[in-house]
C-alpha cells in the first residue's frame, strides 16, 4: 500500500484535529449497510468549507492520494468504500442551508444537509423538498448517486431536483454548474454529468435544489392482494390510466411479515400496495376513487386509509423500515440488496421472475419497490462468511439485472453502481462505458477520486508522485 504520510501531514497542518488516523474513525468509515466490505481508509478528514475541500484535494492530487467523499454512509452498493485506501472526506460538517428563495422555489445548501433537516427549515415557507429515498441521507450523497425514492413517480429524481452545483475537481479547481434560472441552453450540461457520478469526477460542495409547494390535501392508504401478480398488475394499470399518484409502493408477503414483527402492526401477510395522493381536496378524492375501482378489478381489498398526518407518518415509516425489519427475520444475517428498473409494461413479468430467482437460490428475502416508475428492490438474507449463499444471492441479483437489460431497463434505478454493479456497466452501456472512463481521465488524470468505482480501471490510480504512469 502506498504511504500517504506526507499528504496527511500537510492536511493536518491545514485543518488540525479534523484529520484523524484513529482506528475507530477509520473503522466507522469502512462500513457498509449491506454485505459489501473493504479495508478501512487510511485517514478521515472533516472539512468545513469549500476552500478547505479545495486545498485538501490539491494536496491529494499532488501526492496521488485517493479521496472518497462520504455523506451519511447509507449507500447500499459499497459506493463510498475506500477500496484502495487513502482519505475519506466526510462532508457532514458542511451542513448549512445557505439560502431559501421561496419566490423562486429553490434552496441553496451545503452537501452535508440532510433531506429531513432541509424540510424542517422549509416548514414556514409552504414549500418542501420531495425526494425521499427512505434513509435520512445527505443531499450531497443523494445527488452523487442520483437518488430518488418513494415520491419519484410524481416529483422525479435528483436528476430533476438539482438545478446547479458547486464542485471541487481532483486538482482543487472549484467550478459551478447550472444556474438558478428555470432553464438554460448554454453549453454542456455539467450538472447532469456530476449528478450520479458517485464522487468519481468531483466533490460536491454546494447544491441549488428545486422545491415544490406543499399539497393542500394528502390521502394515503394500504391495501392487500391475494398474489404478487395482482398487486403489480394493479400498479401497471393505474399508471397507464394516468392517475397522478404521489406514491405507489409495493411490498411482498415477506416484507409485510417483517413489518408486523418490527412495528407491531397487524397487516395480512400478503402482498400490499401503499399509496398516496396529493393535491386539492376534490382532486385527491377523485383520484382515490378511481384507484379504488382499479384495485377492486385486480382483487385488491382491505383498504386502510391514513387520514391524519400521524397515521401517514406511521404508514411510511413502516415502508422505510422494511430493510431493517427483514434483516431481523434471520438474526445475524447480512443483506444482498439489488434494484433494477424496467419499462412499466415489463414490470409484472420482471417482479415475478425476480421472485422465482430468489426461490431458486434457496434464500429468504423480500421484494419491495417504488413500482410506479418500474423500480423494484430485492433483499436476500445471507449468513456472513457463507460463500455458497453469497454466490447464489449474487448470481440471482445478476440474473435480475440482465433480465432488466434485455427489456430495455437498467441495472440500477437508484442505488447506483458502487462495487456491486460495476461488472455490469459494460453490458448496459457498451462502447459508452469506455467513453465514461475517458471523461474521468480528463477531469481526474491521476484517478484519485473514488477509484475502483463506476468506470473502467484507471491505470494511474494511487501511483505515488514522481512515478511513471501505469
């Protein structure tokens, strides 16, 4: 392993005790929410300003020291693991809401601000930020992974929410992308390039975000179905009918059993849809009635309406807790998690095939998803250290991804690529994948930014200063 002591000495001189090489800090930033593992980083730094990020990257660029951006550590594909050592740049202290422009329906924030913190600041404005991946993730991390979540079916993803960015490039150069205007046709869309780049092209230090008006009326419900196929068919018909859903979420019988055990609820252990309508009182009522007719035609029953904010909160907390609740079904297990996204017409068959994949693998697991846009997730429970179980789960996940590609879908709708999906990038993108590597080499010639992720291998990554390129 390359010794980065000189780089760390220079960074320590810059930010003092906010650089740590302590074992506890390194281990904390070497963890993953799922089965992915890597050695801990060599050091962790907590910058507080863009200027500090710029200076740190200039030092690391000069010494060829890898740099991995870190938000709240909630990614599921090992996106922020330091596979080649180096420095984790924890941005959680850059957590200020810099500006709220209610009249322009936008906010300017630092990357360490979480989505819940931003919405707390917005309460008095009549506006809210709708992108909700479940975890209280940092907005910088959400932009870096192009996150979406339960409300994407109505409000879109981080691709739609980010109007502009401040980004520090690998050599410390600070650039700004996008504007505060509603649209622009001036040059390459560098904002879109950075959103979803998973920290491989630059470090996001500021975001300009699109906000939305808080709806006048909100209604949410949960209903049960006899079969997974009936529930998913209901989703497909609903979306094809043009009913404006705010959320439409699927949970299979395993997920509902886990939620009941975890939350003390008493839902039937059957496939369920969780739905929400936003808008005017008359519009919400009309949309709910139209959905009810479709659900009845698909043999849906047992509607439970959440009419108060507290009831709605409990409903969506149960959905967001499905991952941790399912882990409890096999104490000590870890999760192999994957997500794919397919065209709506292909959703019923894709979900059915994913269920068959997990059954064939002989693994307990669940299927949940933001199925209103064709995106679903699977969690397979494996015993840590059981290589055979892990191999079966990974093979099943790969089969789901390749099946999605075969029908014009994608290997990841929102989790990103990280370590788990990188081997599939060539299959999805063909000749465009090496092109992504060429773009990275232009912006990060030494390959120091989150090396080993997203793009083909960068031969010069981690080479000490003064050595010949690989």
